[in-house]
């Protein structure tokens, strides 16, 4: 899921973000929630579906920036193969 930053009113909630962005809850990672990056400046982060990110960037909203948020996984090496420290 892409991660976006958005400018919202100070002390915004997930509900406020959904309403402001015109997104249904199904387009958002509600477990991740709305993360306050700089609440004094109204800067928040939110994970959204690919289709929601596409719609928001197509609308060319100046207060929205979309970033990749790739899943981080193990290298696949077995812990037994790792040297002990």
C-alpha cells in the first residue's frame, strides 16, 4: 500500500482524513491509522490502496504527496546459518 502525506487541520482524526480526502474506509489501512508527522504544521501520513493513491494524484491535490511503502521481509537466510556473536 502506498503511503501518503497530507495536510489536514491540527488534531485531525482518521475520520476527518477520510472525509477531507473523499475516501471510504475500505481504501485506507485503518489498522495503520492516521499518523501525526508534524501536527503543529498539520502534516499527517496515511496508508491507502493503490487505486486510492492513483485517484488522489490524478486530482493533483497540492497538499498530498504519495510515497512507496514496500514491505520489508527477511533475506530468506535461516537463522541457524548466521554466525553467533
